[in-house]
């Protein structure tokens, strides 16, 4: 099973929520050893990545379907999201919402969605 751990904390590897995610993965590993299923964990630490804000231009739907016009680390993130069997989101709550840089990643998943608008 391929697990993608997305750490959305600005604290990076010092995050307390990341410690909880590691405990969850350890529990999965203990449960999967009886099934002889191998786990591979790929970690993304958003604080150390270059992910810009979505421009809302919908180029990823109209001009270049499935590909964003912003050239940054998001292309790598999308490839990893597609390959993952399980995506584990780890982040603190700031003002009852996700940290801003994680919100950028969430918004930038737009190329993975089918258009629901027509021109």
C-alpha cells in the first residue's frame, strides 16, 4: 500500500500534528504485518515546497486540460496524489481552518477535477 503523508504544518518536521500522523502510520504498519502487505510512505512537507496560489484562470480546464499554468512543485504533488492508495493529511487548525500554504495546495488540485462549468 502506498501512503502519501501530506504535512501542512508551517512548523515542518517539528509539528505536533505530524507526530500524531506518525503514530497512525505505525499502527497501520503493525496491522499490515499480519496481512504481509508492504507499506511505503512518501512524505510531503508543504513548508519546504514552492506551491503558489491558484489564479482562478481555469487554464487547467480550458487551454491545457489537466495541467496548471503555474510551474512549481504542484506538478510533483499531483503525480504523488494520483499514485497513492491512501492520503494522510496532517495539519494544525488555525482560526478554524487549515494553514494558508495548505489551502494553496488544496486549491491547486483543480486540474484533477472535471469541469462543471460551460462557456
